[in-house]
């Protein structure tokens, strides 16, 4: 069938400066996104002995170490709940965030061949990394729920806030991941700096310790680190801590929004050079 | 041709790269060091000293339903052009308009993951090429049949032979149904049998489907079979546009080295054996097909002109030109020993030629070897693979001149009425 006169016309022209986001094209590519997520899920634990158990082991082992060092030895305050479950409530969203961030940051570099050989909305690569991580999170979250049952921590309606908090965590991982992924294309230093970055970020976030250690009037400042608000939110939703994440979380959400919108535009601006540079 | 008929309209397209950074990346440290060393580097770049145009000022139109070939040597800008049209890279200047859904195939099997099964990879690869899941579902059986992978459908692709991987990847791509198909040198992979099948499929797509195809290949035989019109690129610029035969002839006449008749091919560094009392120094070959740039054609003549450097007076009983196919099967051995004459070589450079009156070979690429010996005594110089020659299709026009499943050699055929 010959193309009609009204057939879609693709115009290829030089581009400079900021480009529109074209989110519609992104939405139209949902099937490719689905397959990219599926591929990364199917491949992730292939040829490993423990398979998806790694999704659980990562936060659990860190929890064990934290409990020993910060709970037993340093005797940090854990807001009246047993330290292990206190730590795990922070580690489960954190582990998701750290993995999603790392994978999103490396997503472009690892798919070099796709970048140089085929056109598709490049945003799908970091987006797929961030979405695929949610499955691991779901598994780890079930373990967290078991821990809560084990320590007789009552469930409340606040648990309904968890999906919203996870959207925020995914947005944070995507936002930071977009910037780092673009930088990674040009400077492979990013790959080496990432483990260090996530480690520093881990301790800058109230996971091993409680954010109540910070004087009350400074707490909204802690929210400048978006993960701080999200981790506080998790503890509020699950561990029945009295004080809501309020101001901290609001600051965090504002920071994430800025970082994300900026990251999207930066990504769009830089993506046309990916195939030349990667 | 232009206006509403054009499926692809390219207008003064150009792509500039900065030299030294083409395909490269730098670490942050290098960037800092360089910035410290040359704070005015940015201005220097703008002065145009270290920029390189991979493509410049290229304009052409391709009509709807046309199959156009892009030919040119290495670095001519063919791949850059295809990458721009595929929107993988952004042009530096100019404009291109493509009417209809674009499918591009710059590589076979982009997005294949070795850990996934054949079935999973078909879906993955299809989605990457821009197919909808429903579309893949519909064509799935056809794709599998084309790829001939049968019972290995649910085996991880890493257990496949490389041939199977290529077959599967091409099968997916071949079932893509875009209105404009952009294909880079993908047929270079796979065995000869499958290459033929792919060519057949592409021909079917363009002829029956009325689709526009833009095709890059080094295989002139494939270009001649598929394309009605060709575009010749040279060092990033447009050299000529015209009917396939004219352009292919022009390309071959321009191209230096292996595939070019009437240019001298240097053999002093070729892999060889023999006592070295005389050595093949250079060779050139020519046929009488002026319209194909002197390239040999089936049943046409082939003249091999040789320059032989001798260190002492030598009498040679056997001077031979051997033609092999690409698998190394010896097809023709044109040896002077069969003539029963000896050749006397003087010290210094000797010029002589061997003329094969009729080369009974069908179109394709063949390897030519050279042999010089005193029979029963010594091999003087043996260059088993001196260079490649391509036997061309003399006329084009679809399958008319070169049926796809021709054998390698020609024969004279007639029908006799025995009644």
C-alpha cells in the first residue's frame, strides 16, 4: 500500500539549545518500555545461584550489620521500635533507590549499541532501569512486612502512603539518574564515582540513625536530601512514629521536582550527541 | 524528481565531527588538563582547524517505491548519511524529510540479549525496531519459519551458532513493514544461501509492497540486483546520482585497490612463498565492458597484466592465474604450462599479460591467485590470494540477468527439438 499524501513526515534537521520534552512520543513507546523492563528483569538474576533472593539479602545483610554496629555497639536511638526493623524500614526504600540510581546512570553506556544503531526515545533506558527495580523492592517490602509481624508492630492505615512514597523514590532515582547517565556518556568517571556517591548518600540519609537527632528547626533542611524525606515517610507510615514527615517531605518533594524537570530537559538537550560521543 | 512524489528528500545535509573526538570519550581529568593547557581551545575549534566533515552538502530525492543504492568507498559518508536519516545522529546542517513510517536496519540484532531465548529476543528486537506487540504476534510464525531455527525457539540465544543468531535477527527485521526502509551493510553477515534469501525478501518487499528502500552495500552484485538508482558518495560529498549501472561503473572506476580494474595493484607486500628469484610486483586486470568500468562479466574476457621483477635471467615453464570462490574452492586455473611454452624473464621488470578469452563465472566476488614456477624444479613465486575481483552483472533489471539460484559457473545452453 503506497503511503498516503497525509502520511506522517519525519523532519531531520540540526538542533541546538533546549528542546521540548516530547512526552507524547514517550507515552507512545510504552510497549518498548515494557519489553525493556521485561528484559532487564529476565536477565538480572540469570546464572546466579541465589536468584531473586538477592533482592532480599541486600537489605537484610545491611540491616544485620547496622544492628550490630549502630544498634548494639553505638546504641543509637531507634524511636522506640526494635533497631533491626527500624533500620530495615529505611534500608528497603534505600536499597531500591541506590540500585535504581546505579542502573539508570549506567543504562546509556551499557546500551551503547542501541544508542548508535537505532532511533528510539532515549529516555526509555533510564526509565526502564528505575521501573525494573520496583520488582526487587516489592520482594524486599514483603520481608519488611514479615519483620513487622515478628516484632508485633501494628499495621495502620498509614501504610497506604507507601505507594506514593515509592513514586517519590522512583522519581528521585530517575532525576539523579538522568543527570548522571548523561554525564556518564561523556565522562566514564561517573561509573567509578557511583559506589562512592551512593555510600556517602546512604550516611547522609537518616537510615542508620533517626532524623530526630537533628534539631527540630533544622529538620526541613534535611529534606534537601530527597531520600531523607522519603525514609522519614516510610517510618511514619510503617513504624507508627508520632511525628509526621511534614515539612521535611515537602522540601524533599520540591527538590525532586526541580531535579527531575531539570534532568529531563538536560537529557533532551544532550541526547542528540549521545551516538556521537558514547 | 521532487515535491510530493519524494519519499525521502535530502537538502544540503552535512555532519561535522571534531577530530580526535570522533567516537571517543574523555575522562574528566583529561578535560581538566586540556582546559588548563589550552584555555582558548573553544575558539580554535571554531576556526575550523580540527573539524572534519563526514558529510557535506549532500542533496537528493528518492521517489516513493524506489529502491536506491548508496555506494562509495570507506569513509565516503554512507553510514553517516544513513545514521542521520535514521535519526541516530543529528545533522550539523541541512534538512531531510522522510514521508511515511521509517524502519532502519543499521545492524542486525540490535538489542538481542544472549541470555534471552529466541522467542523473547524476537519480541525484544521487534519492539526496538518499532513493531507493535500485536504486529509481532501476527507475524511470529512467519518470522520463525524464515529464520529456520525450529526447535531452538526456547533456547537462550547464547547457545545459538552465530549463523543462527544472524538468521533470527534478519528474520525479525525482514518482517518489519515500514513505508521507508533504510538498510546498511547487513547482508555481509550470514552464509551465501541465507544472503540470497534475504536479498529475495528485500526485493519482494520493495516490489510487491511498493515501499521505498535505501540500501548501502559493498556487494555490487546485490546493489545491481536490487536498486534502480544509485547515489555515489566520495569523501563526504555527493559525486553522482543516476541509473545503477552508470553509477556502479563510475564507483568501480574511481575506487582504488582491490576491486578496481585498470589500476595497478601493488603486490610487493602480499603473502607469498617461493624461492624469490622472480616476484610478482604489481598486477592489474581489465575486461572489455566499458559501461561497467572495465569490470569482468559472465562469459566476457579477462586480461591480467603482470609486472614481474626478476633478479636474474629465469626461464619459466608455468605462469598461472587461479580464481577461487570465497570459500577457497579453486574454480579456474589458467596455466601457461598447458600451452607448452616457456617464458624467458630478463633481470629487472618484465611486463606481460594473460588473457582469458571467456570467464565462465557468474556474478560474484572471487579471489585471484598468482603462480610462477619452473615445473618439477622449484616454485619461484606463489601469491595464493593476490586480490579480489568482482564479476558483474552486465545488464540489470530485476532478476532478468541474474537468476538468484544460479550456480557459480556459466554454461552455453540451447534447446534442441528432437522430433
